[in-house]
């Protein structure tokens, strides 16, 4: 009995750690790789393609299981990102212009440079060029997980800088998805989605604080956006910005903060690992050095490993030298460069953008090659980033 109690206590303590989400993501990715490269590979492939259908009258949504995860569960992930972004913009670190400038410029640099590197390498292949946005992403869970391994050695301002940068990076990814990864648009579905947004506006303007009307309208919004041709995950972000943060009474709890609290563990400990397991399974059969030098994986690897660190650091350096922004308190350029290093861990968001880029008109080879590039580029950034930060962060007495 005591042994069972020790196991339960171990898991309780593990789940409290900031690095827990990143560790579970890593475990899920490793399990996916094992499944795709073992006698389980056929079973793994069948699991991804299990047909799942929901039909209500004339409404029919039929997708393989992997797309229910990518379109459905990831909408909840983006809902959480939207809630965090709204809170930060209204009363958090991003509410002060002075605080938002440096992470905003760093995030922009960290998106533009990897995209340029990838595009340069794949310029002569229009199909491969569709993946230009894959190395622009930063996986906030993995990046924070790496930083949390150093405990109190990390100045609070440096952590805030990374969190702000990663949130703005996610916002950039959302804009990219909306602008570049939408298929043919359905006018009727867009009208229904607009009607849902109007209803959400009315509910919010009437100071409705119960979450149920928002969630029910949000589900209809998700279906409408899914059918419209715009990627369904954007419904999560849209819904987040209508959830009230402030209340009329100080005794009343915030609906946004309550929902954020309720969603966080589900997203970190369930949705993101499930997404990783269903998307990180890359067959390594026949992989050679020549495979890694093909334009798609090479562009992603170089974009994540070199593009991210160059973009984040260079744009930050220019902003500070031009007195547009200031370095985070109690930090120096070495620590900022360490943050730039671990921003090259794209993983979850890169896998997601890759699925949009190459499942919509791309080839299976490109989809497999992009995952290989993401895994290798993210791993290099994580390992070298950790080693570098371990060297430059101050030691505890």
C-alpha cells in the first residue's frame, strides 16, 4: 500500500513541475517514433486513419481520427493561447508598450529569418515552398520546460521575456495560418460564423459572466469555421477574445481566468501529448545523410537551428542599440542569446503548420521529410540551447 502511495505522490509532484509538460511531449514523440519504426507501424497507421463521423440531420463531419485531433483538440489549444494572450494584453506584461516592444521585435525576427532561410533553399519547388512557415514557430511548452530545468538560476525577467516572445510568436503563427493556409471558402459557412461572432458580441456586451452561452456558441462557431475553408483552430482564438476578463464586482471571479485554469492541465497533459503522438511518427526506414540534405528537411533544420537564434538575437540587439527597447532586468546578451537558442524548438506548432502545408496539396514524402526536419532541428536547438544556458546562467551558491 505504501508503494502505491509513493507512486501517487511521485506523479503529483511531477505534475507540479514546470518542465512536466515538456517531458510528456518528449515521451509522446518518442512513443510515436517507436510506433512508426517497429512491428507496431501498421497498427499505428491504422490508428491515425480510423474514420470518425458525426452526423446531425444534414450536417455531416467525417474525418480520420488524426484530423479530429488536429482540427478539434488543437482548437482547444488555441483557445487557451487566446485566453493567455488576452489576459497579458489587458493586465499582464504585454499591457505596457515598453514591455511588449522587445519580445514583439524578437518574435518578428524569429519568424522572418527562418522563413527566409527555408524559402531560399526551396525556392525552385512551388510545392515544397508551401512549407516556408514551418520553421517560424516556437513550442512554448518545450521552451519553458528547458528553461525550468535551471530553477532559480533563471532571472524572472528572462522567463517573462521568453513567455511574451512565445505568446507573440503563437499569435504570428495564427495570422500566418489565417492568411496562407486556407482552402476554398464557403460563403454560407462564413455567414454562420459571422452570426456566431455577433451573438458572442451581444453576450459580452450584456455582461454575461456564465461560460455556458460562450462555449455553446463557440462550438457552433467551430463547426462553421471548419466548413468555411478557414482552418478550424482559429475558432478557438476568436472565442477567447469574447470571454470576459474583468467583472463588475470584486467578489466575482473572472470567467477568463476560471476557464484558463480549467483548460491548462487538459491542454498541457493531454491535448499536446496526444497531438505529438499522432503527428510525430516518422518512419526512419531508408533515412540517410542524403535524405537530410533534401531541400525540405534541410530548410527546416537550418531555419529552426540557425534562423531562430539569428533572428531573435539580431532583431533584439538592433532594437536595444537603437534605444527602441531595453534588455530584460538583470540579464545580459549571453542570456538573451540562450533564449534565442531554445526558441528553435518548434515541435508542436511546426508539426501543426507542416500538416497544413503538405496535407493540402503536398506529397506524403514532403510530409515525412518535414517531420524529420522538425524533430532534428528542434532536438539540436534543445540540446545546444540547454548546454549554452547551463554555461551562461549564474550559478547558485
